[in-house]
C-alpha cells in the first residue's frame, strides 16, 4: 500500500458504498494473513466518481440568458453550473442510502 491508496475490496467483498460501520465490520470479518486486497489510488476513484456523476448530466444553452445550463436526468432538475447538477445527484444518492445495520436492528421496515 502507498500513501493515497484506498482498499476497495477484501477477499472478494466490495467495500465501496458501505457505511463506515459496515466497512469496518466487513473488513474485520475478512482480515487474515494473505487476504486478497483490491487497492486503487484515491484520486482515480474520485475521477471515476465524477465521471459517473457526469453521465446523467446533459448540457444545453439558454438563448434567453446567453449561457449554458445543465440538466440532471436522474434528479430531473436544471442548474446553471455542472457543479450544482453534480451536487444534486450526490445529495439524492446520499438520501437514498440505506444503513443495512440500522435497518436490521429495527427489524426491517417496522417503526420502533
């Protein structure tokens, strides 16, 4: 491992997209001598994430305002900057994330 590297998988278990608690539990469960690790530079993961965010963003041009605008196909929202369109998608994804540990502790969909 090098400074700036990120472990994305251990012994076949993808750690990406998990909560901090889930990542820690999955990592500890599989931590052993000679465990297979998939490692990537954090910078490349950030670049891939930005490209994924941009995949659902369309660029247009407003004749009225004489400037570009960006439409986020996933959130179905329009923005004046690409950054705002990306952030809208990131916010939506963050809201859609389910903490499986909390879900199971509560007994599924039951309110407690």
